[in-house]
């Protein structure tokens, strides 16, 4: 595969766009804090997504400042100093020179200069853009800075008076993907598909869920993905009815369905794909009926994705098809409209799930991008968002019938099914970016457990 990387031009354009939006203010983005796992071992580090979106810089212990009205230094990076001894242990550092040379910073300082330099950059700004809540230590630092500005304001009559969450502006940008973002996302989803195809081949009764997880992980890494976009879900039989099952330690039995929800990250973008497969290569009649119902709901929901449609339209379509099907199969009783209404009402309520929500608890879609549940509002002024080209969303209806589901024909108990694809909104409608992984019953039955050269 040809290498693709985030270009320095792309991050510059993102910053220019963001700088225009915050004119008069100054934005401060700390890098993601590191987290100790135990003793002197740290959890794997991944840069904060907003920070990376604007800088392309992956090192910890850094702060990015965007100051649109500063005469020379509109983009400033504070970074870890070059340190030969530390670099022997933890790897190469860009240092302040590298931050300017390789990341386009107008000025760069080492982190020990932050308290001295930040007030100078902010003194003419009338507001600060900063997101509280991700890094308590830095939050406190910012409060200290604001105290300083309060005193300065009294003395000089200048300086910021308010702190605003930058997410509203920045996440609006992240919601609509540029051509380069779509290229990176395509690659992440392509690698994700490779992982699912590897899982389809590796699947056989008697294998353990973690073996399938490993086959997926190997395909991801082999194709250049540095990490998963989220913990892989590989659940056999009734484990597939647990929405966030990630233990992945059970034996897969003949007759089980195996639900695999896994996504590879690439260039800080992630795929998010789910397939549900019969371990022995054939769906039972009951499994097939439920599977086809979920697939019908998914195909109809995807069909509704086009510019101008509302974000919730695919969900409403999927819910209707699933609910009608569940009534037809005797899983639910009553009037379809009422079951939909009761399910929708149940949203965020503590009582037992009602209506269709008894067997379909989550929404059909979320935005997809650098984060698996990507940034960007779903509603604006209480109205569902209208889709526009460049948005990317998942479509992932499912049915989850627990082993002990009351009042359910035993033949349907312990079945969990989800089918999830990643869909780009285009000028003409949509494109399913994860279409390479089969999902029809016939295709799945043809290839499960078979190597790709047909052996
Ligand atoms: N893999 C997480 C999700 O489907 O939303
Ligand atoms: Mn998803
Ligand atoms: Mn998923």
C-alpha cells in the first residue's frame, strides 16, 4: 500500500481556519497527559485528538497556543527539551527547533518557559479558548493564569476576561472531513476490512475468541495500523448480547454466532465495523431470520443517507423495520407505533427498557473520524443535524436477546446480532467505505472458515 501521511499543509490549513474563527481570542491546547500504569510503566500514549488535529504533533508534555492577533507568533508550541539521556530511554524528541522546522510553529519554547511566555501571548486577547475537564493539573494552571489576568486587567485595562470551550468551533470543523481526511479514513477502514476478512478465514468451532481477536490485530498491524481505534469486541453465543463485551476469552462453539466489532486506527482516524458470523459456516434457521431482519434494517438505513437528510432518519427507518420484524416474529407484542413511541420515550430513563428498546438499546449511528465516536453536534438548536457531503457516520442496527430474556421463545434466546458499516455522505448520496467485508447470508456462508484462495 502506498504510504500516506498527514501533510504539514493540511494542519496549517486547519489552523488557519480555526484562527479565523477565534479572532480576538487565544486558544490553548495541552497535549494529552501521560498515565502511569504501575511503577515506572506508562499506559500506551496517544495524543489528544484536538491537539493532534491542529498540530500533527505526537509527543506528550506539550502545549499548543493559537493567537490570531499576535503580530508574529500565531502558532506557538511548547515542547519537551532535547535531552540525549532521556531520548536514549524514551525515543527521539523534536525539541523547540524541530517544532518550528517540522511542524510549522512560528515560535517554539521548551515547557519550562510556559508560565513566562503564555501571559505575553495572551495579554492582548479578550478571551481564552480552553477546554476544562481533560487534564486537572493543567486546569489548575489555567485558573492561576486567569487570576493573573484579573490583576492585569485592573492595572492596564487589557487581557482576557472569559474562558470559552473551543469545542463548538473546532468540532464543527472536525465533523466535515476534508479530502485528505477522507483519504486517511479510507485507509483506516481498508485496514479494518483486512482485519475482518482475516477473522472470517480464521473462524472455526473450537477456536477461542481471543484467537480471532489476535488474527484481527495481526492484520491491522501488518497493514500499518499502530493501534485499534477502540477495544475489539469478539463475542460468541450469548456474549454477543453484551454490548461492550471485551473480555474475549471464551471458546467458540459450533452453532454459535460470533459478533466481531473491531476498527483499526491509521493516521489518527479509525474504522468501526461489525460483522456477525456463524462459527460453523451456516446460520441456523432462527439465526438467519433474525440476521436478515437486521440486515434489511441496515440496508434501508444506509439508503436514507444523502445530503439534506436528517441525522436521525436512518435510525428511525432501522427502528421501524426492526420493530415490525420483532412483532412479526413474536418477540414483541402490540402496536408497532406504540412500541416505537415507548422505546423512544425510554431514552435515558432508569426503568427497564420498554418497546423496541427491549432488544435494541443503542442508536443506529454516530459520527466517525479521528475518534470512534467522533466530535460534532448531533443537534443544533434542538433540531437534528442535516447531513452534508464530507460527514462520515456508522450505520449499525442490532438485536440483542439475552439468555434469560423473559417471555421470549427459547429459540431466540442468547442471540446477539449487529451489522455495522462506515458511510461517507457524498454529493449524490453516500458511499459505504467498508463494503469490502461481506454481509449477505449467502456470501458469509460461502467464505467463513475458508482461506482466500479457496482452500
Ligand atoms: N465500536 C463502538 C461502536 O460501535 O460504537
Ligand atoms: Mn459504532
Ligand atoms: Mn462498532
